C-alpha cells in the first residue's frame, strides 16, 4: 500500500498530451483472437488458404534478404503489370486497412468532413474518429440498396473524402457504372475512394476510370481472394498525379518484403485465385438457397459473404453456432437484431452451418425461421 502511494505521488506530475479525438473515440473493438481451429466465417478470409506457389516463394527468401530494408521498384512494377496499371498508378500499403488510413493523412484535418454510406466496413468511421473528422452518413435502405440520391445531395457539401465499399461489406450490394459515374462527376471537390476489396468476387471494377477521373482512388487487398490476410498487403490505384500526392503521406518502408514476394507469387498463379472465386460464387448461391428454404432472408451479395436476417430467433441461433465452434459476424447492433454476415468458406464449412440452421429450425420453429 505504501509503495503504491509513493508511486502515485511520483507519477502525478505527468500528464500525457493525448489528442481530444482519441479520448472521444467510441468504436474501438479489439481484434478477435483465438480463432485458430474454429470454422472462421467471420472475417471474409479465404478459408482454403493461399496458393502453394506463395509458400514456395516465401521459402525461397534468404536471411540476407530479410536483413535488408525492402526495395520496391522492380517488385512494384511487376505487381502493377499484373493488376493492369502503370507503376506510377500503384501505391502499396500494409493491408487495405493501412491503404485507407492514408486518405486521412492526405485530405482530412481536425473538423473537416468525410462521407460514409452505412452499414459498411467500420474502418472508415474508425479512422475518421481518430482524425477528429465530422462524419456525414447516409444509409443503405431496408432492401440494402445504395442510397444514390442521398449521396449526390451530400456531395454538395463537399466532404473531403467519400468512402464506398463496392461490393459493400456487410450488405453485399454492388453499385453499377451509371451510379458511380454520377458520383464521380458530382464529386468535384471530394476524393472518391472505391474500396474494391471484394472485386474478384463481383467481377466488376472501375479501375480503368482512374485515367478519366483524378478524384477516383481504387483500393484493393490481397487478404480476400488471394488469401494473404496474415501478410497484410493492400493497394491504392489512381491517376499518377493524384497518387503522387498520396505518396507524400507515406512512410519510406510501408510494406514488408514477404508480402511483396507473396503477392507476386499469388498473382502469377492467377488460375488458383480464379478457381477459388468461381467455387465461392457457386457456393454463395447454394448456401443462400439453403438458408432461404428455411425461411431466412438472404440479401443478394457480390462478395465472398452473405448478409442474412434470421429475425427474432437470430441471436439464439448465433449463440448455438458459437457453441459449435462456428464463427460468424453478428450485425444485430449495426442493422437490426437477427442480422448476421456469414463468409463463404469451403463446402464442408458451409454444410456445417446449413446443418446447424436446419437443426435449430426443427427444434424451435417447426422447420423454419420466422
Ligand atoms: C471493404 C473492406 N475494405 C478493406 C478491408 C481491409 O482488408 P485488409 O486490411 O485485410 O487488407 C476489408 C476487410 O475486411 C473490407 O471488408
């Protein structure tokens, strides 16, 4: 007791000068741990794992190479070629998360506003809160349709950045060309970030439009279709002059060499990614049909996940899944009780979820969720 009092007295004169925005942060969630060995349908990972070509490439790295600060020019040029852009149009970052953070460093000052379409990927709000930004929000409607008129109206106030996940996580909504064109034309004083983390699964991208619109920034990740979530590699693609400004906000070594080597190997083995995408899209359809048959409302999705509404029985069912070691992402708080996002995993994983759903429905609802 005496010792503690003495320490307090000694440390009392120190006060860390923490920014107000950090003290006021509300949405911090510690990352999930202890997921190994469970059925991981909660983070939209590629649960089949990455291409064996990636593991071979990583084994080929030498101790000398790991001891050296990474060099980027040649590897970035090769990755750019695979993605279909020029090296000057590509910026690599430590995961899609970090790629998104750069927009705040570049565009957002204390009090400036950003526009977000919710429910969506929480990192946009997360960074906005850290930056002390004003957060303007519009919402997807009850059918999970994109609120285009509201976005166009909100752009009149000239937010610094507009974030759109396309397809959107967690709703699965995909916005088409006409809507995106209208947004890009209206956003004359706004950076438009099209977060295409799931583009491989939607088969849709506006990447070629970077040449036409200096306000367009396309974000991608290697965490989903390529199966490299542990290595943390994300990308921003934009017109060279726009990207040049973004580079000013980057540290000198944002990406580690293993991530680069892995990304190159993954892209070189495009057949493995394509096979995974085809199988996932097929399974998304069969899994959605299985749930629909049980009376669950499943929203159309263009990603490697589906948003489903299990209504009143949802929370009890999700608890049952948890007890069975099946992880899913409950969205009751963000949307409404009973909503959940379920990633599309392997056939065995999806069969386990469908079986649990059937058992639950038989036990509680006469074979159906209602
Ligand atoms: C829409 C969206 N953008 C970006 C990311 C970030 O992915 P990562 O940081 O793993 O590259 C995710 C991950 O879930 C996402 O859903």
